[in-house]
């Protein structure tokens, strides 16, 4: 059996006729940039998230840069964020001209509240937790309270967590601003790059509208220097169509995760389920001591896996030149984590095959 780590073709085949219809509908409007389909999607996703405003942008990274610019961050301003994330989390901070301060994580792989507190200085302008792997940061409300007291901006990196909840609040609707990715690999993925910024702050929203479109308040008049960071109408339409299916797809992710949790060998460290939150399991992560051996074994048996992420940001060459730090959990976990296939079109026989092969490996290597 051959099991891909991701299989976007299956999802496309499910929606092919609807997507063709969307293409024709948008094509016949003659509006492909800043048109009605973009604004309709923004209203629809804002309602879904339970926020006042959403802005479609060209990527998560561009959205993050626009946010940092909207808050007028400068080089001396520090942004605290965890090190076990995709490089873009840190890259956007640097691109906006601010300084990243990388933090450790707890057993949920999300930002360590205790470590974050210790890293706060008089230069701290932003704390940006990551709802990694689609699992809400358990301390997000504690962080919100802390940020209010310290007058620190709370930005949620919700790139991987569209539809996730904690205490009945959607991720991206808790902090001052949230940022989501619409990359094809995400639970709500489009056909190219894209992103969403969410907020309840009208002033921030209005600044972002200007910044994403060259600073223009109308076709001919600019009020500030801006960027070209718009989400296209076509991809906004595709995202709007897919949003109709998202809750059901996320439910399938949770069901697969539960099956993995219930049936994988008990010696494997599996995701902990927080009764106060609802993960969307963008990735399903296990931890094993013999990670590299298991990964090779699974590949030989037709199962693709991945690692998110094998090299923490603070170990990447661009960051090493800035500062040398040690982050105990991030460094330990990076050597043990393994991402298993999880997507809504994964078949039951494929899930069973993954479980069977992993358990067989664990049994054979129990005493090594």
C-alpha cells in the first residue's frame, strides 16, 4: 500500500465541478482584484470566526508583515514567539524591521507561558503564540490577561488552526489580531498562496486595508506607503466554497486523531486532548526515541511521514548569527517528533495500515 503524507488531488477531485463553476463565475464578473468575491469571503470568514473584521491577504507572511507595520514596530521592539514553528513566523518579524525573541514550549508544543514571562523586557512590544499543529495554545487567555496588564500586543499565529476552538472561542478571535494561512496544505487551503487577518479593532482593520493595497484610499490617492498584498478574487471564491465543508473536514481530522490515540502503541507519546479546546489536527504528531529509524521503516513500507520541524528556528543559520540560546524542550522534541498522515480524504484501510505498521515496528524494537 502507498500512503502519501498529503493528497491534495483527492480533495480537488471531490470539488472539481464546484471549482469549475466558481472559476466561470469569477471569470464572467471581470473583477479579479479587490472585487465582490473577495469582500463576500471576508464577511463570511469573519462571521465564521466570530470577529468584526477579516482581511484577505496574499500569504500568512505578508499578513504578518502588514500587522507589524500597522503597529509601527521598529528594530528595538521585541516580539516573543516560540522557536518550534515554521521559519516564516520569525522571518516576518525580521522583514518588518523588529527583533524576534525565541521562546521554549511546553508538552503541548505550544508557547511556554513561564518562559514567555521570563523573556519580557522593556523592549517587548508583541507576544505571538503559535497554535501549532492546529491545537490551540492552552495558555492563550493567561497570555491575553498578561498582555493587557503589560500593554503588550497579543498576535495569534493561527496559520494552522482554522476552525480550532478554546473555551468556545475560535483561534484568531482572542488576541488583538490573528493571522491564518490559506496555503494549499492547510485545512482550508486554496490553489496558491493566501492568508487571512482577523481582528475586532477597527483602527487596525482600516490600516491593514490601506497597507495591503499600496496605501491607496481610492484609485488615485495614497495616504501612506503600502504594499501589494491582496488575496485574488478567484482564490477568495475557492476559499468561500471550501469553507462550507471545513467543519466536516475538521471533524474527520479529529476522528482520525482519536483513532491514532486509541490504537497506537502505548509507549508512543501522543497528542494530549484538552477538554476545554477543540484541535483541528492540521498535523498529528507523535514522539518516539527511535524517530529516524521509524520514519525510514514506514517509508520502506509505503507510508510517507514528515517532521514539523527538524531544525528549530533558533538553530537556523540566520538566527544563530543574531543570538545563541538554549531551549530545552524545543531541542529535545525536534529529535523525537514525527508527523503522520492526516487528511479528510484518508481512507479507513489506510489509517489501519499506518497503525499496524507503527505498532509492529514498536513491538520489534521494544528492547533496543
